[in-house]
C-alpha cells in the first residue's frame, strides 16, 4: 500500500494543537469563556474535545505508519522507544524547572512531589496499546476490542464501588487505583486530588486512538473522496446518537473519560474530518490550511514546548507574582477586562508557539517523538 500524505489529517492535527494550547493557557485576572473551560465533572464543552481529538489524530497517523508492514523487531523497537520517550517527556515536564534559587544556592525540586500521570503519559500508553492492537488484529478484532474496553470500563466502574459513589470524583475505582499505584503526592492536586489522566481512564481512551487508526486506514485505502467523507459523516452522526442514548445511564464526562464521552468525541472528530475533506481535498480551498498544517507537522514537540514555556513563565517572579500572571493582570486586563482579555492572552501565546512550529517548518525539520 503506497504511503501518501493526507493533508486533511495534517490540518486536523494542527487544529487540535492550536485549540489545545488556547484551552491550556487562559490569561490571568479573569475566568475564560465557559466554552473554553473543561466541564467540572459530567457535561461537555469545546475544551473537552481537544485531548480526545489529539488521540484520534495519533491513530490517524498510525495508519500511515503501517504497523502491520514492519519487521517484528523493528516494530517492537520503534513502538517501545517512542512510548518511553513520550512518557519521559511527560514526567520531566511536571518535574520542570527541577529546582529554584535560594540564599544558599540552587535547590533541586524533590521528585517525591512530582505528578506521574499526565497528558503526554496518557498519549504514550494509548499509542503503545493501540499500536500493538493494530499490528495483531484485523478491523473486526479492533472493533471487538473497542467494545470490550468501553463496556468493560463501564462494568468496572459500576461493580467496584457502591452505586452512589461509583461515578463520583473521589468514589470511583479509578481514583483508588491511582492512589494505590502512584501515591497521593504524585497525583494532580488542583481538583480534590483526583487525577483526570489516571490509569483506569486510559483504557477507554485507547479506543479514541483505535477509531482514529480505523479512520486513517479507511482513507488510506480509498483516498479522500466524496464517498469517504459521506461515510465519515454517517458514522459520526451514528456515534453521536449512540453517545446521547448512553448518556442518561453512563453520563458524558471527560475527567472520568466515560465510554459515552469516547463515542461523542469520535463522532465529532469524524464529522470534522468529513468537513475537512470536503473543504480541502474536494473543494481545493486553501484558506487556513497552511496555518494549521504548520502546527500539525510537529504536534507532540510543539505541545511539549508550549507546556515548558508556560511553566517557565509561571516560575519567573515578576511584580510579586509570576510573569504570566503579571502580563494577564497588569497588561491585558486593564485594556481588555474579563474573558476577552483572557482569550487574547491565550491567542497570543498560541501564536508564539506557532512561530516555533513555523521556524521548524521553514527548515523542513520534523522532530519525531
């Protein structure tokens, strides 16, 4: 099977990174627009589509990497190496900036308080599991595995905690597993010590990658044509309907990564991809394509750079606080108060990250993480 580029996928990946950075870096001094803030527990906002869409894009790219066509040794070496690198980047990011200056010199930051689960860590685990599944299972096997993961996760939550606590933030089994495996000091502390990227929630997230792989495999076989776009649209609508039908008994929620959330996000991703095929591949339109395509060429690296940069700004002391907080409160908010100012900060930071992506693209540098 010939290896071809799928421009709509590159744009989709770039759109995902763009929105991910905007959602993660609201300006200080005001709350962001509610649609750009994650739902507190159950529910859905535009911010909630970002991470599952990135996993879907990882699966798309996996289809073009052709895991079935690689030699056995090369496959395992490449898969485990990439998994280890992404895991390490995620853990090192939360440890960053590794220390701070005191009157007595440089003091290292204790690793005992470093968060171990995280976005990059979940990407690594989902990539690893989905890649192994894609190599050894056919399409029917992958669909069966997806069903097992989605229904198995539902059953796991409902059968391992009292009914009144099974789907609560601190009462679900995932919270107990993460505290046992990682220990409380290594978890996310800003949301009642519940970690939204914990281990059990990674199981249904694997399905986002698998469906992305199946979508990429289908377009690789048939090309970005009108029938492909229509089938994406039809399947996407069917998954949306299934998610809404499941929602009353297994509510849609990103932080718990419920199975209905998986169906909803995959459905949205397929509909968006159908629209991109119609806009780019069939309509031959170019507006906005190059901007997002540049973002999508080094997605994991750009996301990692964005995380390090915002952490560095938040660690840099300025005006009795940090540089990022000072810029939002003292520079932007007096000119543009409230949510608009918060959004302007996020857009400016996103464009700064885009310039990094543009510099790499200009020199045709692809950093394979």
